[in-house]
């Protein structure tokens, strides 16, 4: 339901703002402002995205929880989509998502509403019990039981050419 309201409200807000701003500064300046915000927004998204990618790499290298850099990257991507959409309201929201403090506040609000069960790396958990409750001595997860059959080392006997080659 909220999505339907957004799809109806956002275009109405944009049309209203285009009429108001266009009436105040003229059509040419209105179009110039829309194009300049798209260009400026693209440049800012690129630089902010590079910083978010660096933070994500750092969290992976330090074996920290990558959730926050991933959410910041998603918000920056969403910001880029809003900034490329023509309109003053979408540009304002897009520029807001490029401000790190605003992203942090949005992340805190999202984090408070989402419950994560656990986070960890498989290598850091130590040996786990196998299927019958035994522990793997190497600490690499479950023990897999299996049967094997020895195959003799005798060479195969060939019956001649296969028919696929010319002799």
C-alpha cells in the first residue's frame, strides 16, 4: 500500500514543484538546474560509492560485519537512481542520501526494525559435530563417511581405432 501511495504522490509532488519553480525562474533555468543536479549527483555518487566500496573491502579484510558498508552502498545506489530521475523532490531526497550522517541515521532506523539472528565466519567457529555427533579432527565442518573400492592399475586393452580418426 505504501508503494502505491509513493507511486502516486511522488509524480504529483514533482509536477507541482516543476510548475512552481518554472513559474519563478523560467523554463530554461529550470531545465538547466535539473541537468546540473543530475551531473553533480552522478559525480557525488561516484565518489561516495568509491568510499563505500573501500569501507566494504576493509570490513572484509578485517573480518568485521559488512552489513553497515553494504547498507551504505545500497543507499548510495538508491541515491544515484533518484538523482538521475528528473525532479526537484527526488533530487532533494537523493542528495540527502549522499550525506553520511543522514545515511547513518537511516541505517540506525533500519537496524532497529530488523532482527539478525547471528553473524560469524565458518572458519572461526571451530570443529562442529559431524552426522553422528563426532568431531572432525581438522575443524573443517562435518565428517563425511563413505565407502571406496580400489581400482587396479592394469592398462586398458584397446580394440583398435575408434572410428573417429583416420588411419
